[in-house]
């Protein structure tokens, strides 16, 4: 069983609308727009992958896409800064 997000009454798992108030029931399979930790790590290690993930998931899960892209840009900026610093010292 699941519960109606509108009225809070118990409704059937298969129901598309609430039998109590008629509100549309969102499917359980709806993807959660949250960044996957493993993919954030991959984005940090391989910034190009993070940028691709950000571009691909921009429409389906904008929050996760933003996280991947941000992680990729920060990782790229840090590696660039370290390279620049090493270049200055060396
Ligand atoms: Zn309801």
C-alpha cells in the first residue's frame, strides 16, 4: 500500500489517481533527482565524464546533473591549479 500525497489516505499501489480525493498519484518508480556518490567520485577523477553526465542528465535530473558538472569543474580547476603551481616551482 502507498499513501496519497494530497489527502494522506491509503490507496492501492496500482492506482494512478486517489480514490478518496481524485488527486493524481505519482508513480513509485519516479527517479530521485539526487547525485549518485559513485558517479560524483568518477566526475572528480575524470572531469570529462562529469561534464558528459551533467549534459546527459540535465533534463531528467537537473540537480544531479549540476552536482556532476560542478564536481568535474572543481576537480579540473584544482588539477589545473596544481599543475600551474608545479610549473611555477619547477
Ligand atoms: Zn487523496
